[in-house]
C-alpha cells in the first residue's frame, strides 16, 4: 500500500503484467494439471507451508459473528448457535459452525487504529504507517521468507484475489502481490495481440537495459526480473492453477457462485500449486447503517458458503495442516447500535479467526465483557497476530530486515506469539 495515498499496491499496476493475459501457448490439458496437483499433494512434494488470508475490507461486525452478546443492549437480534468447536457463533453461519473444530477465535483483539487506511495498513504489516517507511505486508514477508522452499514455482509467491492487498514495502517488487480476479484473470490485463507481443517485449527490453545502464538503483533490475518471470509464467503449465472452471461442477457448487466463493476456490488451487500466500478480498463490511439486514441477506450467506467450503476442501485434500487460514478485517464495529441501525468503527475489542497450519482448532482465546465494550484480561495487537501466523508457518521471529533508509525492522514488529493457539 502507498503510505501517502492508501492505494492498494500490486504487481499488475504500472508494470508489464498489465499487458499480459491468457496465452494460447498454454498447451497442457486441464485434466493433466488437476491430476498433477493432487499427485503432488498426495506424494508430499509440497514441502512448505502456505497461508490464506480472508480479508474482510471495511471492518466486519465481529460482535454479530464471533462474539455475540445475547440479552445485552449492544447484542443485536442475532442468536448464537452451537458449533463443532468449544464456542458459539452467529446463527447465520450454520455451515461454518460445522468446521469450527478446525478453527479458533481470538476474541481479544485491541488495535486502536479505527481509520480504514491506517487500520488496513496496520493489520497487514504489524506496523502503524509512518511517512518515511513502507513496511512489507503479510504476503510479501511470507513469500520472501519461504522463497528458498518454493522450488521451480513460476507463479509469484504472493497472489491477491479480488483486491490489491498491501505492497512489498522495502522488500522490493519481486514480492509484490500478483493481483487477479476471482476468475483468475490478471487485473487490468488486456489480451495482447499475438503479433504485437514480440515487438512490445523487444521494445521493453531496450528501455530496461538503458534504464539499468544509467545506474539509477535497484528499481530497473527489479522490474526487469519481474518482466522475465511474467513471460515465463505465460507459458508455464502452472497457469492452470488460475483456471477454476476446470474444477468439477460439484466442487464449484460447493463453493458457490459468489465472487468470494470463487475466490476461495482459486486460493485453494493456488496453495495446492505451491503459492506461499494468497489473500482473498471480500469487501463491503463498512456497515454504518442497516447492518443486520445487510449481514443476514448478503454478507453472511456468502461468507458461510465460501469459508466453510474452503476449510472442508483443504482438509479433504490433506492441505489444511500445511495451510494457515486467517480471517480478519481492519477492525471491528461498535457495540453501540447507532441511530441508523448500524455500527461504526471500533478497534478496542474485536475478533479474528485462525486455523490450519498446526494451530489448535475449536477453542476461543481471550474474551470481552458482557456488552463487548472492553477486552477482559490480556489483549492482542496486530503484530501479535502476525507473529503467531509466521510461527505457524515455521518462519523464525528473530529475523531483522533493513529498510531502504537503513533502519533495522524486526519481523512482525517483535509481536508476541499467541501461545494458546499452539498445542
């Protein structure tokens, strides 16, 4: 993310990927690719862990999803239901309730950043935004640290589905997210005319070499490297990972036809192919008015189907133990219900959901008071959540990066691991 504008950053903008799209050079058959993916998982060839982030842009009302307060003035109309885990959740998430033995809820998040742009940045990086440094996001850090384990992966290690996520900061362009739609198409891409592609590549190569020759820093080399990888990806069999329409109708029906559901299916295919981190964007949670109708009729049915299908599918394919799943937004929403029957921004006490990757499932960590206005006991911040995810992925927390202005930056901002999530 650009620190000054709050604009989501990704590999597709201002870079040659905006000129690349589906290529007729992809010759491998759908069935061959799908079989190869399953065989790789079955044979244990996928030797590294991965992460899937389900990003709820806008700030979801977690008091109405994961930490209900029935009977309280702040509670709202939704009722809690039992789950397969040791917790209750919203009645409008019946399918998710059946996979909560694989997931856990942290009900004691307290993060203080209640502005959308600042909260988004903080939850993605573990650092509050400051003008002089752009910090790397989850996906960029994970891709950077797991890069030696990715082998011959042609797909970038970090893929953002449906949204721009946050950028690589001082880690460089190679770890920026590749932005794709839920249908697997690169965002802003226009299919190039085959007869023009060769000329474009040659022209770009001339410009790149001239720029690099002027010794203007690392940007030219980074850009040239990304272009080379993009061209290699165009003709790679691994591009089949983006083709969700090659799944059976039964599998597609399981995830549903919503953009979020299709994004979850794409995320499963990408981690199965070896991508280190996939972020699925599901916006529309900034519910300052009519929050309960919006949740009941729109947001929760889509979340329920897509999220439950993802957990079930990862489990059935033997991928869940190696895939950390993180559900979060930039903050929660006020326990107080406003005059427009909505809830406003609230970062003092809210919830996130984690599972997979060896993390404990079926438990809750932390609690809020009877009306949800305060965390009772120990609270956790963004950097603690990030440290927990990195530990689950086997990434060491003693790593220190050096920013481009020479400042040492501790990985996950020296966050505390949420130890209760580890068996």
